[in-house]
């Protein structure tokens, strides 16, 4: 891996670590995710995370059922 690409992966992995709350551990998965995201960007493919964080389309609210009150 050339130095420039390694630095980009390192920076992206750091961003992922920050985004996930700076918890210890997981550095290998952050590195792998960073490599994957950069490959997708270079290939022009959409990132899955962007799709997952997209605003969901609003849906009609489900009406609440009325509760029956029994006479005493």
C-alpha cells in the first residue's frame, strides 16, 4: 500500500472510530471499513452507510384504538 493511500485509510478509520463513540478496540474493523469505503468511493459506488442514514420516508400515523370504559 502506498503511503498516500495508507494515510487516507488511517484518516478514514479515525473518522469511523470517532463516529462510533471513540470506544477502545475495533481498530481492525475500522481499518477494514475505511478501506472498503475508499474503494467504493474510487469506484463511484454508493456507500451503504449513507443509504442507512438517509431519512426514512414519512408514513401515515397509525390511529390509536379507543379503550372501552366499563360502567361500574
